[in-house]
C-alpha cells in the first residue's frame, strides 16, 4: 500500500517518500511523518533466517513505497557492504545478562553509520526519480558522530555538497580529528563557538529562510538534511531493532512472541524513536528505556509531562547526548496528539518562544511504554569499569549511560525481561574517557598514547577508522560564531 508523508505541523501533506528524503525538513519547519505506520508482513520466524540486507529490504520497502524493488535493493547493497567490519553488520554481544547491539562496525565506528551509509544512495536515487537538476547541499549539525558519518557517506557522491557544523569544544578529540581530516572536494566542516543546540538551531534557521533558499536556487543549489530529522535517517534505523529481535530468536535466547525491553542512550531521540516504530510495526518490544546523561531533559519530560530546555547545558563524557532540544521527540508528540498538526505546532511554538511545553494526560497515556532514566558521570564511569572487570566487555561512555540506567531500572522494578542495549559507539571514539573510567585520570595529552594504552589494557584492537586518522592531514580549519553559519555556507559553496 502506498504511503505518503506529511509535516508534523500540518503545513504539507501528500509528499512521496523520495520527496520527503530530498526535502529533509518540511517547509513549515515540521518533520515528515508517514501517513500510517505499516505492519511487518513477515513473521519473526521468517526474519530469523534473513541476513541484515534482506531484513533491511523487508522493513524499508514498507515505508519507501515509491522506490522500485531494484532501486531499494541497489541502495541497500551499496550501503551494507565491506565498509562494515563484520558480515552481521550489527552483531549482538551478551554481557552481564544484557544483549549489547553493536551498532559501531561501520566506517566511522558509531551507530550513525547504520543510516548514513544508505542515505546518500536513497537521496541520489530520489534526485533522479524527481528529475532534480540542482546540486543537493546536505546541511548537518553534529554533536560528534553524524558529521563524520554523513561526510564519509556523501564524500565524492556526484551532484552533492555536504556542510557540517559542530561545537568547537563539544566533541571528543577523535570525533574532531575524524571530521577535520575528511577527504573529498565536496566535504566542508566548520566548528562553531557554542554548543550542539546552537548548531542545530542555526541549521534549522537556514532551512526556514526562504530568501536564502531562493539565493541558493539562483546559484543552482538546493538544501537537504542528513540529520535525524530526515525520514531517510529514521527508516534505516528501524531495521536493526527488527534484526536484533530476529537474531535473539534464531540463537534461541528468546521464544517466538516473547517480549523484550530495549534501552537506548538518548540525545536527539531518533534512535529510540526507531525502536518505537519497530514496536508499532509488530516487533514484540515491551518497554523502551530512554537513557539520559546529566542533561536529563528527556528524563524530566517522561517523569512530569513537561519538556523544559531552560536549564544549564552540561558538558559530559558522553558528548553526543549533550543536547537540550531533542528534535525527534516532535514525532512522538505528533503521534500522541492523534497526528494533529495544529496542536503539535502550538507545542513546538511554545518550545521556540518559551523554551518549554507540557503534554496533557491523554497524550502522556499514549506514550506508555517509554521509561526515562538518567546516569550521573560517576555512575557512567563505575559501570564501564565494573562491566570490563566482571566480563572483559568494553563499552563506550554513551553505552555506559544506557548500561547504568538499565541496571538501575532492573534493580528498582525487578523486571527480568530480556533486554537489548543499543551500543552506539566504539570505546575508541571516546578512548580517554573510557580509560579514565577504568584507571583514573591520565596525565598525557597525547590522544594516541591513550588509545594505544587502552588497547594494551583491554586487549581490544584499535579500529581501522582510528588508525587512519593517526597520520591524516587536517583539511578543514573553519571556525565561526553561530550567527555566521549562513555566511559560512555561502563561502563553502563559492
């Protein structure tokens, strides 16, 4: 059945999947949502016999209904290939009673690879389908991982330019090095003075500037997004939750129909929203445990029903979650209003103007199954150290937040439901923080000395993605203020 897409704020409807992917953001500032959430048309038993690529096709075909079978299968084959260091693409590792879904086996060692490996192919296919002659300019704000994964995906892709903004002091040294050494004549990076929310707000402002869009059009460009606001990012993320359940079934860790819980370290809310979509499609998921760090705006929201970004922004050792405006939450809010674009737009206007909004009891009821938790910096460190000492399994600081929150949830509720924890990055992406969790403060400023020591201590080999940046040349040096982002875009394109 054909699915169309509409804006969460009511201004656009009847948009095809390929058009929604090309646009990225709706003209009224809303996010594109499918006209309905389709049900899986294969049983979990059937999924348990499939490869990752086969699972991806069966899930994505239900949302991307204007792509032909050949087009979609071609995109999937190009995305999930030898860029990943394991044939499984997203393997599960069992440690201390939980199942860690390792989403970091792609070329930039973070979960963003799972969707950003396929987005360039979906987008260029969309451009052909919609007879777009302009060059597509991908504009992205990043808290560390999206930027590198998007640039790696779009580097040298014909007909595209990619521009990434990141907070100068808000990413790890490895994340920054991965971005500033990125090759490709069509890749551009700028550090901004400010935090991720400043970068994200700046990008959204550029998307909403009609005069700027007209100026770019005259120059032969049109904007699109690689952030998780793009439905082409969200749909591929649903796949790995279906795949994880099927793998647990095939390895006889669960029985058919048995419900699981999913715990996700959460910043912009896209990754956990994908798990919710998997649940709505028929994957037997009971609770979605939303794990926050000390920037616990989502924890407070699920506790109180009030979303309030008026608070201090805290820099933590899990920087990809240092976010106070969780863009993808808007999609859940929209669903909870019964897909009422006007009601949702009112709430989002309140967020823009006052920095907060509150949902009513009926809306809160529709979010049943979401459970908020948060972990302090001390709890995060403790769980990384203990898990490694007890099991030899090494996790990064974002997965550490999820693990700590899951442990607290289990202790408080006595819920023994088998649980998948989304493991979102390689420990080597945040090597200093991981090593300091295990051994205490490190004196050396040399990041690669830290990396080598972590490898010696843990016995986990250094990924190729990290080895590559050891001697890579810095190619991107632009730094600007948040209010200069538009000028930076023009400079890059000129």
